[in-house]
C-alpha cells in the first residue's frame, strides 16, 4: 500500500483497514430488506446507545451497507433477543431466545437469522439499526520503514472456509476485500503506532529472539529489513534468532527464500517448526524453543547481552505455550521453582524485555 503525503510509519507499526462488503452480498441484503439502493439516509447517532455509526452526511442505502455495517458478522445475544421480540411465531421466538443464551453463541448473521426465522417483523429502518457498525481490522506492517518509507506491506491469510452455520462458505470480510484490491485503488486505512517497546525490536544492534507462527511473522519481516539496511550502511548488526512455525515446508513456508537469503548474509538465524511435518519431535514453535534451549539461554542467561524477546501472532494458544517453554528453560538452567520462574518472566515483561503483539480469535 502506498501511503499518502503526510502519512509516515515506523517498522513494527500497524495498518488499520476499513473493509467494504462485497457487492453481491450488499445486493442480496438490499433485496432481502426490501430497500431501494438509492434511498438517501441520514444517521442520527443520538438514537443509538449501543451501536454508533457516526456519519456527518447523508449516504445511500447501498453506501451504508457497503462501507459502514457488518453483514457477515455472527449475530450477538442482544441482536437475537431483539429478533425474538419481533417474532410472532412462538416456536421461532423460543428458539431465538435459546440461541441468545447459548454459551457458544450462534454462527448465523443477522440476515441469515431473518431467512431462518421468517416470522420476524421489522421495518427496514429497524433492521438497519440492528446491524453493527463495520469494525476496523488491524494488521501488522510487514515492511521496513528504512527500506520502503512510503510503502507498507501486509501479510494476509484469506479466510474462505465452510461456514459454521452450514450455509455455504464463510469469507472473511477484510481478508477477501484486500485480496480483490486492484492497483491504483484507494482504500480506507490509517497507520496506528505500535508500542515503543515493540518498535524497539527493529534495532539492528539489539540481541533479539523473535517468535511467531503463520502471518504473525509480518512485523519480523520489517525487523529483518531494518537489519539489512543497517548492514548495507556498514552499521553493527546482531543476527536475530527467529523461531517461526508453519504447517509444511513444501506448502506454506511463506517468504522462505527471503529468510534463507537473510540467513546467508548473517542477519538472522532461522529456527522453523512444521506442525504437519514434524522433525525430531519438533512440531510447534514452543517445541523448537525447547529443542534449542542452549541458544536461547546463551542470550537470555547472559545479562551483558541484554537480549529481548518478541512474540507475535496467536494469543490464544501459541503465546501461552511459548511462555511455558521459556519458563521451562529458566527452571532447568537455574534450578528455580515455579514461583521463581514466574517472577523471572514477569520481570522480563515489566522491563520490556519480553514483548507480545498478539491477538485471539
């Protein structure tokens, strides 16, 4: 993405994107809601306490459904209760109320619920008001501001899988939108600065341990770009120790050529893990960290090296498992008990020597 004049970024920052709903989904919604696509609408934010769509101008119904509301997002408990209140059929109303209380939620969207439970009676305005505002999506920038100060790169996994609702396929709104963007097309986006503690990982002179899986590697591509720029300028560079997990080396080892070239010139030591092609019992990044404990402790165990750990990617499963591997290494190397190991890791976190940029979902 080329940045407009006056917009800058630093390595490690995020690009926040406002996606558009696909035209075919918007057309289907307009037909379902029985709304003229050219109808001019004025949004009054004072009427909405839970869902705020802040617009300072009139928009057409098509514009509203394209840019400003979620059409594929799974329905919330509150929305289900609103649909139940508007449903005149007792069995359907009961089922909607049951779904509102279900601990696992409901995989249907609001519009799919209207198809599934047709006795819901709402005006077009009430249906529009029921929809959630479009949520911005945050992506780690995968480029180096030292190498490409006016252009940011993204690494996006395009979500297109069988829908949990059983209704065809579910396509991620933002990932599929970005996958269809054409050269020269304008997108709605902004640069959001990362924490300074995370940006600091791009410092070429710093001893760093980088841990990621899948598209979580994005900011570390930028970190390596800064190291490459420093090396070209003759500045001191410490090779990063990079643990990176994907499924199969022959299928989805993204940026493999770039990593191997970076390793060949001495700016990174790659330690990959392959979940579907395990090697010597190493399946996930936490396994590789454990297997390479000597190299990890060589950095973390020597205060003079002032090493920093950066973790990016899945916060639900990977990040806790990675923390567990570092705790295991500390206990094994020092004889510490569980409490002492936790105190050590907490000390690294509090001093910004262990920094996570993770997400769950």
